[in-house]
C-alpha cells in the first residue's frame, strides 16, 4: 500500500519556540494533504487542507498564523507550530490523497510535547 | 450538517466472536466510506472501504455492510482476535463543492477482544 511518512515521530520543545513537522508521500504524488490533531481517546480533528502550490484551507477555529502549513511539492507538506504553548501538546497526523486514486492514506503521526 | 455518528463507543468481544460497529451519516453527497484501525500512539491505517453503489464488501475477516436508503454502514469483524484490539473509526468523504475530499470521522470505537 501507499506510504505516508511523518517526521519527527516525537518532539519536545520549549514554550515560545517553533517546531516543524514534515509529511511526505513516499511512493505517490499527492495534490492534497490533510492535517489533523488528535487528543487522547478522541477522534481526529481536521485542522487544515493543503494543496500543492497554493494556500492551505483552515477549518474554523484553527489559527492560521499559529499553525503554518506549506505544501511546496507533490510529495511534501509541512506543519509549523509557531510560538508553541503547552496546550499545543498533542498528536498531529497528516494524510495524503494520491492524484490518481480516491483513497486517503495516513502518516504514523507526530507527538508534540511543549514544556 | 456534516456528521458521522458511530456506535458503540466501546466494545468487548470474546476471542472468536463477531465484532460489529455501526455508523450512520446524514449527507447523501458522501461518496466513499472507509474504516480505519488505529493502535495506541500510531496513525490510522486504512482497513477497508466501500462506495455507495455496493451493499457489501468483504476482505478476509472484515466485512462492510452498506444500507444506502437508511444511510448506515457497519463493520463486521469475524473470528475476532486479541490482535484486533484497537480503536476503529468510520469515515465518510465529502467530495463536492469546496470540501476537497476531506474525511468526516466518527468518534471511534475502542474494541477489546478478550482471550
């Protein structure tokens, strides 16, 4: 099956700093990638949809200046959490949809802890 | 309102039994219904998916039953094994207008299969 890789899988950062999470589709091109946030024992919450070469579409209530998304190529999207605070600590997951298929594949997720 | 309602929230099944998880949706424009399996600390993995022109799809021990008129679909896990213990999410894809094909998730069902 198609592989979506996220990096890093775990990251700890200090309050006030920024951290970048990468999402790569390893064996397919993805025009569209999605970023989710998941709290313990809860479902996935869509944060934003990113399209290659254009600005991301953010869901209501998600701060676009805090969660910067860049989809620079058909295989890479990045999420940067700026000026991180402890409440930003969460499990962040990306997914990608191949350009030639309707299936959506998920990455392994990235644990962010802000101390 | 885009919603996918999933039940039960948790499920305990004996080894060898049948696990059944149900989902209902509201939007008739949904055109793709996947099920994802998620183990603790990992990203969701696509398990099986169905389109509304099919009433049932089977892959190994996993079967999706789809009732278009009732706007319901369910996951059946036959011969449930302890290794199936995970959280299962149903989802529906909105592939119209400006939705860009993002998935709408149910709240998840935590399945525990007892040996």
